[in-house]
């Protein structure tokens, strides 16, 4: 089964660490990153899709994707 996550956050080192942590847990980058201005906060926001193949599991909306 393939899992999908969209990681988002402000354009800062914490976002880069979030993506790096996902990669270290076996997630793979999917597509290009997104970058947009959030007028409400006045900050640039980043987004990066990641996917991961997992065996022996059935998908459930209750899954904690970050723990896979």
C-alpha cells in the first residue's frame, strides 16, 4: 500500500527538519515543493508531498501517518 502525506509549514528550518525526518523514516519526495505567501500571517509557507510504500497494512483514516 502506498501512503501519502503533505508536509506544510512556515519557510524556516523547522520545515526543512520536518521533511528531513520524513525522509529518514523512508518517505520519498513526491513532486516539487510548493511555496506561497500567507497574507494572514505575513509569512511564506512551504509544502512538500511525500509517499511511502508499506507492506502488510490495510489503510484506515485513523492511521497516524507520521508514525509509519
